[in-house]
């Protein structure tokens, strides 16, 4: 009996030691996105993409000598800075994450960066926060984004309008950092190209009726209405009021307005409307589509590729630094993202980890032709879309 008890005790000790060892070799990464709020139809696919990269790395057994990566989600709400800050604090203090993929919308991203990430020294890579103001944010070298700044999108959108022969537009934008930053960027670029903005005015999300806002826009007139809003919030309300009153029938749609919900809500009612969102026709984009399909989700939804890339960059920077500590790996993000080095595409993270472990260099191209510039943001490629037969179709790349 004594031998049996001793054997049981030794087995328990061994199992406990093994469990402790496995936990010590676990790296937790936060995913903070608006799982509720004005882009909630987009974020599940963004999270799935980031988690696909994490699973790929865990399955490889090649990160930091065999570490596994565990995703931990938090809700940014997209618009509630206090809720996003609380969620990010939980990720760091309770869950012990070593990096954050997110946030998503620009206002909450800035709040999390200033109030949580910088004070705690945590790296953040956002896949979709596009406000130009974030380019100048005080970040201690901790903040990056795989999406381009709206300073770039405003110019691209203006170019599309000019090429389509549209010279006058009215502009409605969601009343926050994202909407205001994009509206300012677009208006400056459009005017510089000879266009005219008849009225630029903000709308509040969450209203039941936008007839007053659309009345003012209709009075100002224009060949089209630019709606810089969110696909699950006030933006569709503006479009519906414009359609119902006959004020406008052509809508110009920046990235926040583009998603499957747009097709569901309007179908062919807005045929001929068009817009822009980050995207590329690179080799990596095609590989991302195939990987997403195999994993059971849609790979061409907005910011899916950027989310995969953001998660991948965090883990590759860790490998390059030989450490999961943000203070150690934050300086490696640029190194793994840009040339020189072996080009790395989606599905090739195991290959990249091996190269880095052996002291080699990589150039992470990823799903979105990643190239970080300036303060650590994407240089920016865009796809031009148009609504045809009630469906979103890509018609060009820029």
C-alpha cells in the first residue's frame, strides 16, 4: 500500500510539474475588437483570421523553443473608450497577455494606447484603426498598424471620384475620430483635385431617424453622397433616408461602410454606388482566401488579411528577439515586416520561425503586402469596389 501511495504521489508531482512547464511555455495574445457595436458584423471574421495565425504558430512548435499561443478576446465596442480601456486592462492584468492584436476603431484604439498599452509597456498592432491622428500618437515604439492611414484613403477616394467624372458631392461622416479624420482628408484631397464639397456634416450613430440630416445634405446638393460611417450603425440610416426621399441615388462608401451587411440591407437599391477599402491583389491575398475557406470563414471580408498579418507580426517579432516580453520584441517589428530577408506569405509562419531561430532574416509580405513606413503603419494599397446586382464587386486595385 505504501508503494502504491508513493507511486501515486510521484505521478501527481510529475503531472503537476509537466502542467507548470506547459503553462510557463504558453504565450497569451489579446484580441480586442468591437464584438458589439457599429462594426460587429465584421469583427468575428477579423478575430478568426488572427486566431488562424496563432494556431499556425502553435501547431508549428517553433516559437521560442516550442511555446503555444493562446488567444484571449475582449470587446472594444468600437466606440466606447471606457469599455475598451477596461477590456484592455483585463487582458493585461488578469489574463497576462504579452501583446494585443487591435484595437479596431480609431477612437478606442487611441484610448487603449494612451491609457493601457503605453503605461504597461504592451505592444499593440491594429488591423483597422485608420485615423491620421494616430500617426502622431505618443506610443514609446509600442504601436503599429497593418492598415494605412486615412490620409492615404482620402486621396485614393478623391482620385476615384475624379476619374468617374464626379465633381460635386455632399459628405456625411460619423462624429468620431475615424469619421472626422477621413472627412478632413478626403475633402482636402477632393478640393485640391478641383472637386467641390457642397456640405460636410457629422451624423450621430444610434438614431432611428436621419431625415433631418439628409434634408440638409439634399438642400446642398451634389452628384453623389459620401457616407463615411459604419456599416452596422448610422451609415445605413443615412442611405435609407436618402433613398426614401429621393435625395441621392449614388453613394460613395469608404472602408467602414463596406461589408456583407451592406448587401443584405440594400441589395440592388444602391447599384452603381462605389467605394474604397484597404486591399491588394498580391499573391498573399490569394493564399489568405484559400486558407480562410479551408478554415471555414470568408477571407475577403474587410480587414481579415490585416488581422492575420497583425497577429503574425507580433509572433515573428517575438521570435526575432528570442523573447515574448514586449520591451524586448517591440524593436523587431520593423525588422521582420520589411526587407531585407526571405519573403514570407500566409501559411509560411513555420518557415519564418525556423529562419529567425537560425539567425536569418525575413521580409514578411503576408496577406496584405505588408510594408511598414513612418511611425509603423502600412504604406497602403486599396481596392475599388462597386455595387453590381446587389453585390460588392472589386473593380480595380490602387
